[in-house]
């Protein structure tokens, strides 16, 4: 009995402990921290102290102050900002300017220590003079090329309106963009300003490095303000509105500035590396191209007529194909290379390097590999001979691997590409046949064969490599006949490369779809300048799938596959069909890009026609959100956990309820 009584007491004790370990806990703390006092007091004037304390009613923490907290005027030596207990301390290390308003913008960096309730957009200010400047200017910074919002870029004002201020003096007032590219420059005095954006790599608050992303314009900004009214929505819970109040506020202008930021073209030129992955060619990689091509002199070979050049579009990657097989067999090409490179003063000067260009796979290793292949082939033939099967006495030479890039169902305005792995020396057009069946007869059709190579004028007199051709119908509109099947045949040896290797027989079926399977899209764009415009249909990944060109603003896309698209347009100032960046020293903006604000849905047999006025653009909706990669982060908000707790208790929660 005594043991039974002891057991019952133990169980009751444990049960009591269990209940005590799971207390109700009362109401949650859903209120953000509150500022109790500041030293010096917020908006104080004639301040000389460089040390500031801000006191709160509860324990707080400050998130990533080096990025989120912005002090204006900008501080060349970063201040010490620390949050401890119920206090934030700021120690400004730069000397204070006379008669200047200082603002310390904390954004949403301050939260309470336990529940993480944000204080909100809190800004502390003081003045070393006898008044506080309170004007503000606001807007957005986007990437000039793709209109993506830019997070964390510096935005600053100058009251020095000359162009040289941005490259020689720190900004006067600064802010940083949030995750949606939005900025607010606070504490601005009345006057005239110019505004800039800067991805400040060296923390000197002015444009000093070409790799720094920048934005500029010549607009003169005159900050103003006016009384205004906005709606303040009070929510009863997450689904129901309690009331909508009209709230007066001071509306600061301008508040819709749009800055389009770009990075200038790299002009510090130097040789990155040389590479000889395959024995028949080597490649020179430069930081950027130049019309004056490098000079090559061989020390252990004769460079005269030794190469065929294949250059990238911007001449920054140069591949030299070796014409002579004896050079291909040579493991090391000892070379003197003379080329233009940037010196310490930033000017292009002739540089000379002696290089040992080594084949990745030595010739001896290549010979062994070829011998292994031969021995393998010989064993296969010997085995076939013993079994009485057909066998070969001469090892066949591998044919030139020509690729005919033909998709299953082709559009009437598309083309076929013929691609060789090595430079082409000869194409025998008598061995290329394009046919279609009429009734039961195969009828040969005329075609156009056109080489694709670099169009850079620099290479017109250089022996350049051609590895790619297009094949189109030879008709008035160079289009395939809709709802027609073709056959493209390459006879043996239709293509021969510079090493004498010939192509094998190749046959491809071509199916041209009906015109009714496609959409025609016509956009009448109201132009804002005299430049030609390039229109691009982009997919959901913001990748161009079709492109068209227009002088008058009418953009026409024919034979568009049914689906969902978006439209990107840019003003092609230099007429090269490509988007080009800007240059501050030349006062040249990046070419302007616009996105049509709506999704374009295409169905078969449709003709979609729309008018688009580029002058009526909402600065907050410069790009459709569906294809915007820089999404706005979830804003820190009060958790409002008490609403759910009150619902479970069957009572109505009000924000004035006292915590237990």
C-alpha cells in the first residue's frame, strides 16, 4: 500500500510539473519598440557633439547597420553604430560641417529583441546650424539594359551643377535604394541640384572607377513640398477592414525620378590568357577588343600565312587556326606577341610578350591514342574475317562532321544552318540538293547558300575562318512554301575543310508548317526620338526569342508561335541592332530600353495589333512583374499574433488590450 501511495503521489507531481511546463503565457508583445529619448534630441540645432544616443522602451537589436543605415552628408570614415540593450549609440568620426543638416536613416533595421517587431522607417536628424532642412526627393533606380530594380545602389545630390563634380567631389546628400530600387534622399535644403546613382566600389562617394555602375542626367531638380491627403486603412483582422481614414501629410516633390544605371565599356585592355585546348588552333583572350589586331612572330616556326583567324564579335577573343599540319604536330609554338595594352596611366601602348603556346595534349600522346584506335579497328576486322563476315583492309578516314541544324517543324521565314567543326575551304554546290515532292515526283528547288562570318571592317583584309552557312529558298521573299515538305541532301564531299577532310552523305527532312499555325503581332510605338527602334519578343525568362527593326516605330513580328510573350524595345542610337551602354566622359547615355507593361498572349490564326505611347509610362511599373527577377523582399511587419490568440479564446482583440 505504501508503494502504491508513493506511486500515485509521483504521478500527480509529474502531471503538475507537465502543466507548469506548458503555461498559457498571456498575450504576445506585438508592439514595435518606441523611442523614449535622444541625446542630442531629435531635430536639435546648433549641435557640435559627434556622439549620439537613442533610448528605447525595450530591448532592441539593429540589423546590418553598415548596409541599412545611411548617414547624410556621406561619411568618408564609417561611423560606429552599435545596438546594445535598450540603446543605440552612434559615433561620427568625420568632422561635422558648419550649418548642415545631418540625417541618419535607419530604414527598417531596428526591431525589438524578442518578437522582431520593426520600428519602421525611422530617421534621426540634427543640424550644426540654426535650422533643420526637411525637403526630400525620391524615385527609382533601374538597370538601363533590362530595367531590373537595383538594390543597394547609392543615390546622391550635388548643388554643384557642373559635370566634373561627379568625378571629383563627394555627394552632398545621399540615400540607398531598397529591394525595389526605390530611394528617398532626406534632409535636403531648398535650391537647385543634379542627381546621380553610383555603385561605389571604393567608398569615396564619387565616380572614380570605370567598373562602377552609374546613372546620370542633366535635369535640374528643385525640391518642393505641399500639403496632401492619403488614405490610411485600418484592418480589423487579416481579411476585414475596420475603417479607411483620410490622413493629411506633407507631399515632397519630385517623387518619381527614374535613373537608368549602366556600367561603361571596359577600356583597360590587357591579355587575359592564351589557350591551346586542341592542337589545330590557339586562342588569345583579351579584356576587350581593339581594331588593331596583334602581330605574331614565330621563333621556332614561320608565321607567314600560317593562320586563319576566327574572331569574336567584339574582337576580344581571337582564335588562330593552324593551316600547316606540321605546326599542328608541334607541341610548343614559341611566339612573340605584340599588342596594344593599357599602361599605368590608362593609355594604350604597344606591349610585347614572348609566349610558349603549349598543346594541351602532347603529340606523342596523340600518336599513342591513334595507335590504340588502329589496333582496336584491326582486331575488329580480324574477328570479322575469321567469322567469314565482311571486313575492310584499309582503315577509313573519319569524315568531316557537318551539322545541318533543322528543327522538326520550321517557320516559313526561318533558315537552315550548315556548320563545320573546322574552317571550310570549299563547298561544292552541285552536291547540295533541295527537293520537294510534287505529286509523286521529287523536284529540285533553287536555294541560296550564304556564309556567316564576322562583319567587322577590321577583318576585311584578313584571312578569316568561315564555319557557318545559311540555306534559304531562292524565291522573291526567300521564304519556304507553307504546308510543304522538303528534303535537303548533301552528297559525299559536298564540303571540304582546310585540312582536306571531306563530309559524308547527309539527308534531312524539312517540314514547313501552315501560316495558320502562327500569329502576327503589330505594335505601333509612339517614338520619343529620331533613332531606329529594335523590338524584341522575350519569353518568361526575359530571353529574346524574336527580333525586328523599325525606322518609323511600327514593329511587326510575323510567324510567331502561339504562346505568352513580353515586348522589349530599345532606341538604337548607332544603328547596329545591338543594345549599347553609355559613357560619362562623352555625355552618352545607355540606349533607352522600354518594356510593354502587359503580357502578350498569342493564338494561332490571330493578328494582334496594338498602339503603345512611350510618353505615358508609370515610373513604378517600368517592367512587368512576372519577368522582373529582382523581387521586392517581404517587408518586416508586426506579427499580430494576438489576433489569432483572441480568435481561439473566442474574444475580440483590440490593440489596447493589456498584456498578462
